């Protein structure tokens, strides 16, 4: 099941590469006076247009998920994954979390790693056996 860790690292590496290629933020919604009207997403401080003619909710989603936030989330997920390692014969997870039943060893890969991989179920290489 080390494949799950390799899969997760590869997906995080892909997301990081895309976030680093995108224009730095922060991103903000422009001309959002009336949420029923099309609006745009701008990157500040250079006031570059990122996207235009968007529904307000779509623009809000894009602005909230600017590259800086994505990079922070990737860093957090990597740090969480680093806290989980197989021990013994590689079938028990040494972790600092409590996603196991008390007094029972946490099987490898643990629930935490499976949950970290869950957003990538639509990506090639994801295995249904990893689904929590």
C-alpha cells in the first residue's frame, strides 16, 4: 500500500506545479456590486484580469482558491502525510492521530492517508481499495 503514498505525493506535486505556474495573488472579485450580474476575478496588486464574465459564485470560488492558498493546503497535506508511517511488517500505521479504535493498531494505510487521497478519486491511478 505504499502505492497510496506515492499516488498522493504525485497528485500533490501536480497541484503544486500548476499553482506555481498560475499568477500570484491575492485574487479578488471585481465589479461584484450586483451578484446577479457577470463579474470578474482580478489579481492584485498588479490588477491583472484572471477571468471575466463569470457568475458571482464561480468568481468567489476562483478567488478563494488562489495559488497561495493552494500552496498552503499542499504544504499542510504533506505535513499530515509525513506523520504517518508503516511500522512492524508494514501493515500497521505509526501516526499521531486517533483515527483508530482504542487498543487496536491502526492498519496501514490509515484512515487519514485514505482521506487525504479521497479528493483525487477522479484521477488515473486511484484505487477503489483506498476509499475509506
